[in-house]
C-alpha cells in the first residue's frame, strides 16, 4: 500500500501533467471540437470543456473529502435521509 507521501507525490505529478498539457494548447485548440458527447443531441466537447469538467470534479472531490473528514454524512443542500 502506498504511503501518504507517495499518494501526495502521485497526485501532484498528475496535476502538473494535466496543467502542462492544457497550457500548451492554443486558443484555437481549446475551442476545437474533439469528443462526441455521450448525450444524444448535445454539442461535441472541446478541450476547454474537458478542462472545466476536470476542474469541477476536482472541486467536488475536495468538498466530499472535507465533509468525510469532519464526519458529515450528507452533502450540503441534499435532502436528509432518515
């Protein structure tokens, strides 16, 4: 099992790779359609859509981790389950 330090190093290296990839893209590359949507009738995803999706997921995971660490059992705004 990896240590906490190894996990943090892996996460940091991955974040650096993703950041470097998107920083190398030109404005045109960021706007160019590149991936078909999985939802019928929706627009093709662009690189900037993928970046926004990754950023939103990262933010949501951080929220979930913070809630878990503080002992919360439900998400803010979610209906209470009794």
